[in-house]
């Protein structure tokens, strides 16, 4: 396996892990909420309150998203603020866009880039 093939395989594994982390309904809802609060983010209590997720379960979901670099966390005093990692999301979306819309013609680019 060449160095490029190895890098490509590692990249595919990373993206698969990122997609898997968002592959549950609560985590996808967390990501959606954090994107609406971008760039400041939200404190854990506000996330749990907004989505009606118990704190112990929420911690598990946030940890999974953090481990896959999909969210960033910062401490301000006693509060933990979570925000969507827009750089990681942009990288993931760029990969999907390239695979679906440029390298292959599975999806027309103008259908992806349009806004509602």
C-alpha cells in the first residue's frame, strides 16, 4: 500500500467514525442545536433542557461527538460550553461533496448548494 493509499484509508476511517457519531437521533439533534448557536455554542444545561435529554445521557452523547472532533468544548468558570466544530464539519462535507458531485456525477452540484 502506498503512502497516499494509506492516508486515503485513514481519512475514510475518520469520516466514517464522524458519520457514525452523528448517526443517532439525539446526537444529530445536538449537532443541529449547536449549529444554530454557532459560534458561541451552548452550556450543557441549555442543551439538555432544549432537547429534553437527561444529563447522564447527554454527557455520553457529547463525549462521543467530542471524541470524533465534531464539537469543541471550553470551560468558563464552572460552565462547559459546547460548540460545533465547523472546521471538521466543513472537511466532512467537502469530502462528501467531492465524492458525490465532482469525482462522480451521482448528485448535481447545484442541487447541493442551493439554499431553502
